[in-house]
């Protein structure tokens, strides 16, 4: 039987360009698929921030032409071959991608985003034709690639008549809702601009159209797949998703264990594994306290937070709990993140008010991120909603016990602490309330001091978890086989 061929299309892929978890998945999943015998070619835009020299990008195609609805666009293609067997292609088109940002700048979102990604969808498909790569599956991701399932269903090009589509919803909070000016350029037929497909309250909703026309719909955790079929968690798409429930499933993300592995992590001072975690975490905790100007206190529980400063991440809960916690409990806190300006001012100012107890870094830094995972005792994720989440997976692998609000993938991946048996891999709370987070931090602190054997049991249980991409990749391959008949 011939190999399954997959064209993996995403608006960002780590390490070339990244704004969030989509880039991590779009990097790690194709590698895992390639390792299991799937022939994968990945495609993303060539943004100006992509370092062509560092990643050894080579131009492989010039003056390629794509037919949009009302014009032709000409573009070039660059390529790099990754060591895991999958090819990554980059669509160069200065008109849309030669900009400082990916989706936006400080003034806001790029007004022509629907045009940019309508073009990208067409160009990705044209690239497959020009390479004579006839995919069994085009795996699309989020609204930026949501036109592709529609173009396949239109059946305009015989090259793709045997191709099926999968769309993965990484975060339904971002749907690609725009005015209708792009309809002609994107070539959406009038009969398909309706409430069952692209139309939403008179506007164009690209993710909605992608869901309507995709052959299979996945999202990044089983609980999130359930949540988005309800009116609270769907962003208004629950009726459509319920109508497609037979084709919807949740598959937990994995993590790239070549990057996130305390045994081999070169970004932390002391590597360790399940047998040596006590000495390893002690050394990394000392380094973390020094990096964030905290008191050298090896026996004080240390909470870490890494995340975008956005309301989704539960910043209101964190702000309402963190000062009370350090004032009434014996503990320390480190915070790494950026985003909302008010949040940056607030969290960035905490170290001055609580010297030696709270540390903060406004921005993103890979070394600090790895050290927080390795050196913290507990990791805070008080998200209002979380499709899957990755940091709670990293944390468990590094023996850092997550404190999470039980939603989406956070609920799926954390085993609640059982105080009677001393089992679990973290601490869950349910209410969207700073008091609930504060109480759970207190529960963790009391366990740290009063039941240290339970902490050891939980760390061991957490570090035994397999969060590699092997199992998720097998589940995606099962979907590909079902659709392709191979």
C-alpha cells in the first residue's frame, strides 16, 4: 500500500514564526507523522521575521501563479528540509507578508488579513500542484486556512478530486470574522455565503466555513471538543458543530520531547530524570531564584507562571490571588509574560512591592521559560478556558505540579490530588473566582509542608506520564486512513 500523503498548512510553525501553541503543534505533529511513515509537506507564509539564513531557506520556485477570484497573484517559494524527514515550504509574497508582524502590529490587526490568508490558502494548494504532490489529505489549522476545505469541496481542480480535508480548531475564540469585501477575491460563490457556511450576522466567518466544508474536524482535547458544542464555549458556532458532531473529535496535543525533556534540556543548569529529580530541581530552583532576584530559600514553595497577558489566561484570578498568597503564606512567585499593557504594568511592578518574594520578566525568553518549568515547585494555569494547554504538560514532565482551573485540556491532563491516598499529578479548582485560586495555592502550600511524601508521589506520577506526540500522531493517522481508504 502506498504512503499516505499529507499537505500540512498552517499560518505559523515553530521555530520560524510563532505567536502561540499553534506554532508548536505545527512543528511537532508533522515530525511525528513523518516518523511514522506519512509523507508530509508543511506550508506557511514567509513572513519578514523568518530568518532565511539561520534556517537555510533556499528558493525553489519563482514566478508561481495563483488564480484568485478576480485577479492573478505571482509568488515565490522557499524550502528547508528538517532533520525528521518532513519538508517545510514558505510562500513568499511581499504584498502580504513583508511586514513587522504576523497578524497585527501595535495599532491593531491588519485590515487585509482576510485577503492575506485567502491568498495563502490558494497558494498552498497551487504549490502542491506545482510540486506534483497530490495529497490524500490537506490538514488545515484554524481560520487562517479555513478556505481550503471549501475550495476542495467546490471541486474546481481535478488534481484534488481525491483529496480530503481535516481542520483542527486550536482556539475557537479566533474565528476570522470580517466584512464581506473579500468574497470576490476569495472566490466564494453566492450560494455558499449563507448561515450554514460562511455567513454570520452579515459578516464573513472563515472558521465557520472551514468547519462546514471540512471532511473531519478535530480540536486539541476531548473536553474542549465537548465544550465547543455548547453555547458558552463555542463563540456562537455550537449549532454548526453539533450538526457536525459525528465528524468532530478531540485529540490531545503532545509535546516535542526533543525540546522539553529535563534529562537533555541544555537551557537548564542541571539536567535530571525521575531518579535524580530531587537534586536536579534543587539546583534549578536555586538558579531560578537568583535569576529573578528572589531570596535563596530552598525550602520555600515556589510558584511559576508563564503565559500571554490575555484575559483567557485567567489574569484577573491571578491578580486577585497572588498578593494575598505571598502576604499570608510562606511562598515565592515568578511571572513571565507579555501582552495586555495594564497587566504588564501590574505584574511588572510586583517585584518592587515584594522584593525577594515575587519576580517578574515582561516579555518572552526561552531560557527563563525552561528554567521556570525546571525550578518551580508548582505551576499556575488559572485559565478561563484552555483548548489544550502545553505548559501543564511541560510542567508534569519536569516534575512541577500544575495548579489549574479544570477546563478543556487542563481537566483532561491533570489528575486531581487525592489527599487520602497521596496520588495525583496536580491541583484543580473549578470556580472562576480569585478566592478559588487562592485556596488552591494554599492547599498546595500545606501539602508541601505537611505531606511532603505526597508531593514526592505526585512528582513521580507526573514524570511517568507520556506526553510525546506518538499517541496523538497515531490518532491523526487513523483519521487520515479513514478518509483516504489507505
